[in-house]
C-alpha cells in the first residue's frame, strides 16, 4: 500500500487504510478457503469482510467522496458503483449458504475487484484527498467516522 505522500498521517486516512489492510487479509482467507473447497469458511469470511466494509463505506460515501466529487466526478461515481457490486455479492452470504451454486466463484471475482478498488483508493483517492480537502471536509469525514465507528479489529501492539 502507498506510504509515499504522507496521507496516512491523517487519522481519517490512517483508519481507512487500517480497514483496507484488514480486508486484504480477509481476501486472502477467502481465496484459501476457495482453494480448499470450504464454502462455509468462504461464507464466514464474506460476512467478516462485510462487517469491516459497512462502516468503512459509509465514511467514504458520506464523508470523503462528497468532498471529492466536484473535482473527480467520474472517478468517485465509478468507486461508488464498485461498492454496490461488492456489497451485492457479500450480502448473499448474510443469512447462510447462497442459493446460487456459482456464488463461490462470483465471490472470488468480486474480491479481485475489491482488491483493485482498494489500490485505486490507496494510490489515488487518499493522496488526492490530502491535496484537495480542507479542514471543514476533514471534519465532516471525522463526524461520519464518529457516528459509524469501525468494523476492523483493533491493531495489535
């Protein structure tokens, strides 16, 4: 992940990055489960990813993205569309085994999309936010975070 621009020195970006790191780890668990044919583990991992992404996505879509949409409307719209695509597949595992026998393959496909999505945010959105957002916008991001919390596990020390 990116560490060259200093954007992670901001609490808001550091927290979003920590959530990305948790999701990347979970993606590797889902891939391992798929290789082993363990659909139950894939379902559990999909639920954990959804738990991390639910507040994360709210911080982005109600705090960070609105502040950047005027400057980068197409890019922000595309990222929001990717959020919807990922969420739709993850939601299928919310109440048990998805009815579609192709779901495990679709999960892996959408997790590949999610991995690319994370890189777009880490290497594009977050550094751009550092350059373009002012104190008022960062306060709005912090207010959303305060309201929704985080779904990522606490860092180990």
